[in-house]
C-alpha cells in the first residue's frame, strides 16, 4: 500500500501543479458571446469531472446502508451547485445569490423525492432524499468555496491550501507509523494516534510558514501574510483537515467500507482524498487575508 501511495501521490501532485499553473495563466476569459468568465475555469472543470466519481462513492455507501440514494440526482445536484458558484458574477446581489442557491436546493429535493417514488415504492424516500441532497451540497459547496477563494487570489493560493492540508496528512502518517503509541479515536480511525496528530500539525504549520514566505517574496499582487499568522493557519487548517478525515471515517465505518473506492491506488477513492479539504475550504475563505 505504501508503494502505491508513493507512486499515486506524486503523480496527482504533479498533475495538480500543472493544472494550477495553467489556470493561473488563463486568468479571466471572455466567451464568444461576450460574457466574462470568472477566474478558476480549470479548477471548476476539475470539480465538474470529479463530482460524478464522488457521487458514485457516496452511492456505494448508501447501498451498504440500504439507503435509497438516487445517484443521477446526486450528480446533477453537485454539478448545479458547482456551475452556479463558478458562473455567478461578483455583482450579483446577495438576495439573488440566495435565491439561486435556494432554487437549486428546493428543485433538487423535489426531483429526488419524485424519482425515488417511482414504482409506488415510498419506503425510505425521505432518508434517501436527505442523503442525496445533503451529500451533494457537502461536496459541491466545499469545492465551490475554493472557487470563491480563486476569485480573490492567485491560483497558487489554492495549491497552498491543499498543500498545507495534505502535508498534515503526510506528517501524521509517517510520525504515526513510526512513533504512534496513544490512539486518538480508535473506534473511528484505529490507525490515528496523538503522536501522529502532533507531527501532522507541526508539518502543516511549517509548510504554511514556508508558503507564506514564498508568497511574500514572489507573488507581488497578493496580500502579505505575516509568518506568525501563517503558522497559526497551518495548525488550524491541519486540525480541521484531520477533523474532515475523521468525518469521512465515520461515514465509511457506518457503511462498512474501508476506503470510499479503489480508483486511486494506495490512496483509496476520491472522497478519501477530498475528505480533509472539504471542511477546510469554508474556514480558509474567511480567514485568508484579502487586499
């Protein structure tokens, strides 16, 4: 498993760095109809492509739990949230934005109820609808907040947030494997230890300080990040990332699966990679400094 992780992890990292580089080069675009597109086009496309895979993994969990999840509606709901967040202009009034999101939610909820009610089978409709709409919003809005960060900052800041979270995972993994003795929450994630958590948070904090120094030196158009504040953000993002990982572990244990899927050898499924990031993105949006 470690061998596969050491292969898959760097390959994903190189692909992500390439995507961030080209997304940063694209900046703002204008389509042929004259409508300006928001920054983050490639990140939005990645989210749109990844959403169906995440939906399939949630669908498999629902099946194990005997919840009647509607996967097509799960995919459609995710895509609707992501596309709406990306295309919505900055000038959109708050009331209009709330109306758009509310419409997506209500229509998605109603369509899921009707689709699960086909064949006059009404057992589990409420549970299935709640699962479908809730998980769609959780994944899509987590991605959407990264798109909002991209509107205000360089694409490299998105890579920085991801790097902090994943370096925490990496530090926790290696420190936990070599020095972990006291289990963190064994009934949720038996492999996690207090030693691993401390090692992960230290790694995340150091990563954040290094990235802040790089930002202050090379990204002239971005706000300066005090190194002490960066160290704090590293610890906070790392801690929230571990919380997100535990949250997904609860889902997986409840549904009786070890990994969300095997689509990424050594890493598990899409949700196993996104779990720690989804809960960090809303906090990052509010706490990252702006100009």
